[in-house]
C-alpha cells in the first residue's frame, strides 16, 4: 500500500471539501436562479389569464403549469450538470498544476546543484 505524506493528505481533504462545497453551492445557486425565472414566467402567464373565464382559463392555466413543470425539469438537469462540472473539473486540474509546479521547482533546483 502506498503511504501518503502530510501534503498529499491535506490535498485529498481539500479536494473532498471542494467537491462537496462547490457542488452544493453551485447546485443551490442554479436552482435559485431558475426558480426566480420560473416564478416570473408563471406571474406573466397568470396575468395573461386574468381576462379569461371557464374553459379558456382552465386550458390556459394547464398550459402555464406544463410550461412551469418543463422549465423546472430542465432547470434541475442543468443545475445537476453545472454542479458536477464546477465540483469535479477543477480537482484534477489543481492536482496537475501542483505536480507541474513541483516538477519545475525541482528541475530548476537541480540546475543549481554542484556536480560531485
């Protein structure tokens, strides 16, 4: 089994915290944004129904609800995808950048060492 030094353990903890925190935060903010849009659409739809009565009102109301349900389903899908993207993509990029910097620092340091 591979032993992990303290820096790698810190990196793992930071990665897990990032995945959970960024994913939940992005998902919540996307849902809030979409909810505001859906609510404003529903308000506009309700104002459209004001002058209608009977079957015309019922038909219009059902169309408004269908539009709201379709918008909500799309918003949930987009929020999940956005949350997963923001949570997962930066982690391997961060690890790769860290190892690249470590490699370059060690490579430059070897250039300054005196040959034996």
